[in-house]
C-alpha cells in the first residue's frame, strides 16, 4: 500500500517556534516545578521533547549524528530553547529527505517495522502532547495562557 507524502513540516515548524516561545513564559524559579512529585517538572518535559527527537534520529533512523546530553545541558531557559531548536533542525533534515521518510526502520521499542512517515507522525504527536502539558502547568501556576499559535 502506498501513502501520500507528509504535509506537516511547516505546521510542525510553527509548533516548535511556539514551544520555544513558551519557555519565555515559565518563571525562572518554576523550571523545576510540577503539580505533583510523581509528574515531570517543566524543565523535564521540555528536555524530554528535545531528547525524544534526538533519540529517534540516533536509535532508529541512525542518521550518523550523535545526540547531545540534553538532560545535563538544560540548566537555564536559554539552554532549553537552544536544545529545542537544535533538535528541531535535526528533525527537519529528516523530514526534508523523501528517501528517509519512505524507508522502513526496525525499532527496539515497537513490535513491528515502522516507516519514516510513522516516525514523523509520532514525533509531531509527541510534541503536541507535551505542549499541552506545558499549557496545563502554566494554567495551574496562574499564568495566563500565552498566545503561541496553533499549527
């Protein structure tokens, strides 16, 4: 079966820009805040987004690039923004290559083979899911919902 090409890259790019702008709405003293001890804090969620992108590219796509130690590097808000941008640029190289999107990959985390299209869709869904976490956390902190646009 053949599937149509992806038409999500421009939308995802805007979503990434919005994630980066969201970092500016987080008070510096709340980066380690979460509503409960068993939930990730704001820094952890954003670092997870960047780490997830790098992990897909290193582990499954095997794009030949090394992944930075995002969790160690994200101490300040500017670090988070830099890693969100760098991980997006790596994803963009993948999304811009039709051959990589059409390739079938074997993942150690999925019980079946996956395509580059599947990786792209999963990555977009992952970013949207965690953007919602950030919005909820900001609301719980009483921070007015910032206008960062919706793809």
